[in-house]
C-alpha cells in the first residue's frame, strides 16, 4: 500500500506513495499540504472536490493542488497515488519557465493517454526499484508533461497569503497550536467576532468547519511524523489527538487505511 524510495532518490525521501488494489472506503473531507497525483486503474471513485461531485473512471489521472478540500466514496477502486510537495513542482516549474512559482492545476480529472503512460512508467520505476536516475528521469518526464499541458496558472512560491486578515490570523493560530486543545471561544476571540459569526465565516472561507479543519491539519502533521519513524503513541500526542485510538480513527477516515500501514515500507498490494 505504501512505498518509500528514500534510499534510491533523496528528492522523494519524504514523499508518500499508495498502491491500493480494491478500495470500498468513504473518505472524509480533508486537505493535504502537498499535491496529490494519482491514477485510477479500475473501478469507480466518486470525488467530492471543490463543491462539485465528479465521477472518476478507470484510465484517468487525478490531480489535487495543496490545500484543496476533497473527499469521496470508492467502489472496487484500484488506484496509485503519490504526494509530491510544492517545492518539487515549483523547482521543476522554475527549470521549465525561469521563475520559481507553484503550478496550479485547474482540471481535477484528466483523461490523457500520454500523461497516463508517463505516470505509469514513473510508478513502475518506483515499485520495481529501478536505479535513481531512471526514477528521476521518469518523474521529470511525467511532471514536466503535466505542468506544460495542464498548469493554466501559477502562484508565487513560497505562497503569499491572500486570505482576509481575520481568517489568516485564525489559520495561523491553529497551525501554531495544533497540538493543544483548541477551543471555539479562542478561535472566535482571535478573529474578533462572535462564535456564531465565526462559524459562518470560517466555513465560507475554508469549506470546512473549524473541527474538520483542525482534524485534517492534525492528520497532515501526524502523517509527516509517522513517515519519520515516530511511534504512533508519540505521534498522536504531538499532533494534538487525545489518544492513539482517536488518531487512528481520524487517519483511517481520510486515507482509508491505518497509520500502521504507512509505517511499512516496500509494502505493495
């Protein structure tokens, strides 16, 4: 289900991979700090993405930009994903166009045989443990094609904040205190509005309730810690979950498998 290629290619040392044979899970609304780039091989995924419901059929690529809210339901879904960070794609964009920007992909589902073949070749190189040069060459080929054909715009990198000031302050407060017991009263006070108005403003701004946003952010932090080899009990506390079982349930709702699976390198379904 997960594979790491740290020994072969440091460029991808902190990048998660998923290769799932048959998913029938529902995925709670969440976001990632990274891109999600994946392929659907067979089955169906009903994607809830940016206020739209989009059926995802076999032989298509699925692209999600960092921070975009998504979820969905799977039906005998076989897929392969990886989660490259913004630095990787921004560096490649700079090499292609001479300016350091973060490419933004407006199409969520892409049916393009050339892109599909390139991503398949990259994933095969990763999973068959090809030489580092082969993996990197196929990575550049796939992502370069994706950027050239589907990045219709680009954002400054590192990202600049375009959020309304009150919500920007609240988001910063959440990130700085993610491991603590964050209260609705504290968030509303940070935004200088009533709790009633804060709940409406936050949902309109992020697409999530404050609780959903905090859980998603905690899972993002926890995923990084798990990939760094931290014990699950320590990860739960560091990420702000009340206990390990709460953390495992939240993680499974988002990824469809347990964080214990994420700890297993070289595991392929």
